[in-house]
C-alpha cells in the first residue's frame, strides 16, 4: 500500500520538474538532466550495495558534471561550424 501512495507523488514531482525546464538555458537543462539521470543511476547501483542515498548523491554530481561537459562540447562544435561557414563564405566572395 505504501508504494501506491508514493506513485502519484513521484509523478507529480516529475511533472513539476519538467515544467520548470521551460525557462532554462540549454546548459542548465543539460546539467539538470545529467544530474537527474545520474541520481537515478546512482540510487539504483547504490541499492544493490545497500547505500542508495550516497549512490544517488554521487550519481547526481557525476551526472551534472557530465551534462555540463556535454553541453560545452556541443557549444564548441556549434561555434566551429559557424566559423567554418563564415570562412567558406569569405573564400567564395574573394574569388
């Protein structure tokens, strides 16, 4: 019975969390997503060892760092693409 009362609360929290992402930047969204996925994965692994709380905390930290680094990689990729486009336009105009 206890699990049945937790399900609506979890669904509500998930809905609130996803709704809050509307005003976030891409960096914030990717970092938060990484933290959420990391926390879930860390809790799962931690539950196998009997320490789900610390697993979730460590997983959230690692996931947030991973999400942030992924975002920085995407931004660098986009900037390099834009530089290439600009350089390509400059070469065609010089001819």
